[in-house]
């Protein structure tokens, strides 16, 4: 193996090299990795971090992912669904304050009424958000799980153009351990293909630190991102939830878990180069400035929460989610300072699409 300095100058990496980088723990070495990823982000994507104001519009879900706090089998969570008016209001607010893009996220459902609701919400947001600063309206990312190709096409036609569907892990045995038997890894992969076919910029990602997950599995996850030509990545540490089926399984200690999550961001940046990578809220659940550190390791997207304050506590996929007592205006004031604290600027009023995707569509 070359020395670290030489290794970090490469543009391609072997599996062994990726595993070595993911496993770094020493402060100096991790800082070298962080600097290389941060500098590459600046070189390829510039200094701007883009906001996607996220509206968690319903915690109703038909599925039962073992790790999730709002899974269908959890009877203790209070269920809610925002009205279309509330969803549109939250998204339009984000346009008014300059965020440029919104994410609509909910638990996974398939009823015709639900699909109509999502489609109509997208259409209304798109039409009403057109302004001088946003001549094409808000950028809309969807994250509503596995759907049919026809449904994906309807959502895309209505005006959403990015979609996040996390694979969580690409290892078949581990996937089977953390999902009920009727939720299949192959189905999820097929949906990622459908999303591409429907015309979306395609995002996926994994949980980092799942009990039983190895560094080699994470290497294969990164290879999967490459083989699927993924445009956007959203990854976060596995944090257990006391109402999930995996609560008795051990979670990694916070310090090594965070380091592994930061290393994963940096290595994905070095390997995939020009994709968008989100500094997810789960990082902040473990470390107050976790999102900023994520940005310093090569992330270029962050997702301020626009979910109305009164229902925020009911949308906890994992324990300790930050900012659940704050309103959207509180997040707005706080986040810019956080982004600037790591030498980045906010890409106000821009969609901030994946350069990786844009290059392909030229
Ligand atoms: S992770 Fe998503 S699809 Fe799975 S149970 Fe939770 S909300 Fe539902």
C-alpha cells in the first residue's frame, strides 16, 4: 500500500485502498482524508452548499423496516398526515427564504389516494413557486419509497426531478436481517432502475454502522453506487430507536461510529467525485456540529427541516433527532452560520443539481 499522501492523490482506488481509507482512525490521518475530500469538492463543485428544505408530510407507513421508529408495527407513535395546503405552504416558505429546493418525504404507501395526493402536491408547489428568482419554480426531490414505474413517471411529469431511495445496505444477508421477509433487496434495486427510466436524478445511500456490517460491505456499497451511476448520496450513521425491532442489537460507540460515517462521506467523494452528497441530520443527532463536520468531509447538501413544529416529534426514524422543538425560522437563522463556519457559502435560490447528472445530460 502506498503512503496516505500518495494514495489521496489518486483518481481511482482498489477495493483494498477504499477499505483502508474507510478504516482510518488516527487524528492526523483522518484530517488528511478530510482535507483531500474537502479540496476535491471545492475543485469539482465549488464552495456552495445547497439547501433542500425537507417536509416530512406523513409518518404513516405500510412497511416494517426493523430499524425504524415509525415502522407500521409501532403502535406507540402518534400518526399524522399534513393536508395538501400545509405541504404546499411549507414548501413555498422555503422558496420565499431562498432555499431553492424542497424535499417531500413520508413513510411508504401505495393507495391511489396517496399517489394522487403526492402528485397534486408536487404540481401545486411547482406552479405556485415560480417567481423572478426561481423562474422554473422550486427544485423538488421526492423520497416516498418503492413505487411502480408508472407512479414514478407521474411524479416526474408533475414536476419532481430528483428522487432519493436509500438501499440501506447492498449486502443480501444484512439486508434480509434488517427487513421483513417480504421486503426484497432486488425490488429496491429494480426501483432505482425505474427511477432512472422515469427521468429522475437518482439518489441512494446506506446506513453506516448497522450491527453485523463490515468495512468490506461498505466497500461493496460504494461499488454499487458506481455501478448504478448514482447522482446523489444520502448516508447516515445507524442510530437505534427504542421502539424499533432492532433496539436490543448493539449500536457502535458514538465516536468510532461518527468517524466511520465521516470517512464514508470523504471516500464516496474521492471515488464518485462529482455527485451531490448530503450532510444528513443523523450526524447532528450524534454530534452538535455533525452536519458541519460532514460538510468539511466533502458533503455539499444540507436539509433544513420545514416540518411543522407540532408534528416533528412524531417523525423520528431514529432516536435523538435534533431540532424537534424548533420551528422552521429557527433553523433558517442557525444553519447559514453553521455552513459558513466550515468555509462554505450557501447557494441561495439555486436548485444545486448534481454535476454528475448534468454532465450526462449535456
Ligand atoms: S424506513 Fe421508511 S419505509 Fe421503512 S418503516 Fe421507516 S418510514 Fe417506513
